[in-house]
C-alpha cells in the first residue's frame, strides 16, 4: 500500500484518527511491522519525504539585528549624547572618535554574542534526546530528531517519548503526561481502540511527544513527528520563552545600576567644579561625560557572557554538559555532593563473583567483565533454577563483539547484564531458554518494592513466576515454613554486603497466574527461595583522589545508593568518603528519624542506603535547611524531584534516563565522580575570573575619577581631554577585559573554601585591593602631572605623558588582578596567551596614538622620546610593586598561621 505523507496521515478528513483504529490497522496504514520495524532504506525515504522530527526553530536573528541590539544600552546613549555635544561645540574630531568607539564596541559585542549563541547550540547538540527503536529487526538508539512515521519505539520506565505514537504492545505501562495534559499522576495505558471523540487526556492507547514512561514496557508505532505532534501544535506559545536571569546576572545588573547612579553624581560634581573654576564649559562638559562613561563597566556584560561560554565549553570538553547557566555559578558555592555509587564512584562493570544456595552452599564464579569467560567452582542441582531465574527475570541483552563494538557489552542495566553473563558462564543456552520458556506476564521493577517478577510457560512443567529483588524485600515473600532458610539467607546477605558485594535474592512461585493488578502482595508467603547472587563493582581508580580534592576544597561527599548499607559503607571507606566515626543509614532507619534528629546527625552520616525517591528529596531539603549548597546526582525517573530540588542537579549521561537529564542542570557524559569534581573546579574558575574583571574595571575607573577631581580641586588644568579618557576606558580596557576571563585555573581553586551563596561582587578584600591599586596609580600619575607642569612643560606634552602613564598603569594592573595572593612574576602572563595578545594589541594601539600624525590630531597627543617611555614605564610599575608587597604580606601571614596550626 502507499504510505500517506505525514501531513495527510494526520490531517486527512476521511481517515479515522489513530486512537480509533485497532493496532493492526495502524501498522497496516503506516506500512510498518511490530516485530521488525522499518528497514534502513525505508527510514531514509521517509525522512526525505517528511523531514526531521523537530519543532520549527524561531528564525535566527540577522547579523544586522544582532549589531543593532548592541546599541540598546544606557552606556551607548551616553556616548551618543557626548558625540552630539561634541558636534554642537565644533569638536568634530572628538565626535568622530566617539562614534568610532561606539561602532567598535557594537561589533565586538555582536561577535561575542554570536559566539555565545554558537556555544549554546553546540551544547544542545551534545545533550540531544535519544530514543530506542526497532529497525530491520535490530534494537538501536537514535536521536529523537531522526524518527519517522512508522518507526517502532521501544519504551521502558525512564524513557522520554520523542514522538506521538500508537501502542501495539504494552506491559503495565504508565506515562507521566502532566507536561501535556496537566494530569498530575502517571496514566495507565491500554491497547484497545477508542471512540473517535475521545479527548486527548483519555487516549490511553497513545503516547505523546514530551511525556515519559514511569513504569512498565511497551512497543509503539510512531504516527506523528515534528510540528504534527500534539506538543508541536502548541509549540508556538513557547517559542519566545527565554531562560530567566541567573542570580549572578541579576547581581551584575544591580551593580551596574549602582555605578550608573554614581556616574550621574560624578557628572554633576565635575560640572559644578568646572564652573566654579571658570574652566571652558565645553571642555568641562566633554570631560564630565567622559568621566561618567568611565564609571560604567561597559566591558562587564560582554566579559560575563564570554566567561560563562568559555566555562561551559571547558566543562563540556571534560564531560560535563551545562543545561542551565545558573549551574555554572552555583557550582562554585557547592558544599555537599550527594553522589550515587554504581557507575559514578565505581566502574559500573558488574561481575557476579559469588552465589549462595539454600543449605548454606557457597559457589565462587571466576572471570571479570562482560565476556562470558569463567566458570563456577562447583555444580549443584540447586544451581540451575537460580540460573534460569537470573536469565529469564531479566531485560538486558548480552552483545558479542562485532563491527559496532570491539568487545562484549551489555544492552540494558549492568546489574542485569552481569546475571546474563553468569548464566552464559555456566553453559546455559540463553536463546534456547528464552524460546522454551517465553515470558507471558511481568511486574516491572519498581523502586518502592525493589523487586521484579516475570511469568514463564515451560513445556514440561507448570508455569513459574520468577522473582528478583533486594534480599530484605524478597525474603518477606518466602513461605513461613522456610523460616530457618530465610534467616540463614539474611545472615549470608549481610556477610556478602560487608565484603562490598551487591546482593540480589531470587525466588520462584510454582503455577501462579501472576495477578499484575494485585502486584507482589498476591505472592506473599508463597515464594520459594532459590538463592543469593553477589556482584562486585570495583571503585574507579581516579575517584579516591577526587574525593581528597573535595575535602581540601571544603566540599563533603555523601553517598546515596540503592545498595545495602554495608556494601555502600565498605566502598565509602575505601574511597575516603566515610571517615572514622561516620556511619551508614538505610531507608528504614531514615523513615524513623525525625527532622531534628536527621539534621543533627547529618555531619556523621556518610552513606544513605536503600533510600526511595521521596527520601532522596528529604535528604536534599535537610541539607539545605542547614545552609548547605547541595549538588545531587541521579539517573532514574524517580530521581527527578531530588534533581530539580537540589541547588545543582547532576544527571548521568550514560545510565541516566531522559527524564533525569531534563530535570538536571548538568549532565555528566561519563558518569564519573571525578568529572563532577572537575566541573566544580571549573565553576570556581569562572566565578573567580569574573571577580578579576570586576576588580580590574573598578580599579581603573576609580583612578581616572580621582585624578580628575584632584586636578579640579587643586586648580590645575584638566589632565586628560575627553577623547583620551574614552580611549583608555574602551580601547585600552577593551583589549584586556575579555581576555582576562580566559585565564586558566590558577591551581589553587580546590584549596579554598566554597564561595558563599550571598557573596558580594565587591567584597571587603576586593575593596582594599581596589583602594591600594587606585591609590598607587593616582599617586604616580597625578604626581608626574603636577611635577611636569611645575617644570613649565607644554600642556600638550604633559597630557600626552599623563595619558600614556595612566594606560601603562592599567597594563600593570591587569597583571595584578590575575591572583589575589600569588605573585604576578611567578604566574607569568604566558599562561594566558589571550591576555598576552591583548597586551600586545593595546601596546600597538597606544603606539599609533602617540606616533601616527592623524591620531595625534584626533587625540591631542605629541610623540614621546623613547627615554621618556622608559621613565613612564618605571613609574607605572609602582602599581605592580605595591600589590606585590601586599601579596607577600598575605603569603607570610598564611605561612605563620599554618605553622601555628601544625
């Protein structure tokens, strides 16, 4: 049959809607197959026909629009006013310089804004949604934008749904549709066709793009993609939505408003002093406007944008994708990291190493990894039922080496994959077992019950229900007559967990229909224990060093795991997360603790084990109530509330569900704890570099203001003309400000305490540094200016020397700002080639102003002799030496404190 186009399939007036058709008719209408999906060739054809599965993106702004946006600023309005005033006063050269500066500023801003947008676009590509599909009979993972009508989606708990689809198979599927329908609880799905008039929220045989599965499994055929989906129809309402400003952006905006107010006050003061001194009004107005401009940190917004973009790119290169800008700044304030164990602290290469069989029989298993190479130390009749349960009550697949992979691997949960490998090591023919004992029904794994059950039909035996789960949960289902065996199993499970093994228990119920509606309650008291399986997952080698780095940085790591508390505590002690006196608390103990007790005990709890999702949320809130800034890792659907509530939610990129990734602010691509620590370090680098820029801009603004006020109060002529002030403010600063935020890590970021949540942009320490650097710059520039005038030197020469001396002070000041305690001579400007290039460019531009005749006319300068430049440079270096002396005093003080502490 001919497949209708996407538009026709969704809009044909005579065709019944998808939910009103039986699943077989839907498959026939879309020319798809539930068992094999579409072929690769058919997928390619339909993609050409229907396009990508993506919502229409808002039109990108043109280059001219981005440039025009740069003129929407109070600073630019002030500059335009200055240019108009210059023309009115016949200072045409000044007007030209001002307009050129405005244009250069707009071009730089537009370039940086475009760069930031490109950075965000590349990061969105890294965090693109992936879905599982069946194509040509093979399961594969593809980007959601590659889906076409007729694709067969494979859904399980935690999977985000990438397109509208009609269910063709399902087992206990539940879908959270709050984002689309507003339904607050997950919706149970069914297969039967529904009346055509059924409303969207009641279409139980459909799943929709933008929702996610919370329980069960299913197959569904894609019926609509892109703008034809239900969420696509309302996408226009959200196309213009933007992310709210981060706290840092708000603080910088507030800081800018304060400086603008100060600049207006300065304008009034300068004009009043100039009139009082009977100076030419035109000159006074131009200088007053120039000084007002000098107080406004025009480089700060661009610097902040670049700092965040560079930080995000550096984090992405190290495996941390930032999904929310606010996460970059919050990382620097993190005081507690609540981390999962499996895959994050450990390698996530689960290997079964020990079995415990009823009767106290212990069997060791050799071999590591997912290769089915190894053997069982002994054979017992009780081993086969346990192996059958491990292989059948399982959703993972063992994949052999091939073109797509270099070694044995697992598709699905690593814990379940290790069980498949165990059965293969024992010689079980997995394909034959699955064929001879097909699955008829199931109770999918649930985080609350911590169990999973499947029913299978055997040709030569009654139906059997195999149950797998946490020992403390599963053993409660065992028959009362097995009390001694159950107690022995509990003791064995405790002993195995104490050896850092992850323990699963297996049981069987003979000839049971498995009432999926009644759940595990119907199995209570009827299960027969088959045995215990102990798995090991070795810690990652690099994690111990990362934990030590956390401790040195004032960050406390806490393990939150689904494993037994003894297993978690053993790993925590090996990695340094748990110290002497620290303890582990499991979910049952946590449930009995009051809020006051929990908060009081948090300092000594290193491991939270066997906790359910609501308890994870409670842990986060308890830590926050103590004033902690909490980073929380997670990978499951049920982790989403805790990820969203944490100050920094961190989702796992490999094992994490799409729901967890959507709720988190950061996605770790390698699921590695050390990557989280690296991201925290980069967050501190970004915030520290922004503080450097603020220090630099603040110091260089104040010295100009004080220099001018001293001249006016002292009865001297103006030390700088307006265009010279503008040159220093925008050109000299502009070549250095953005480059300063590119500073690499200083190496001591993780040796300092976390940045306080309410940290001031200009704190007391920075204020003292500003006063010292500004005082040194003012002392040498005003002293030189007054001295040279006293020697009877021409005002044009003195102004040129003062202009150059002030620019040189700023060159030394930028070196001062690289570290609050380490010597600039030890740091070396070569560590930041961007800053080195900025200094070179600033030197070149200053040389043009001094020695190019057209620039001399525009900036009222005269050429200076080389000997004069050397003298000026030596004077300007006093700014550096003053700060070096302060840094030396700070370092000596720290050494004395360290000796006393020792």
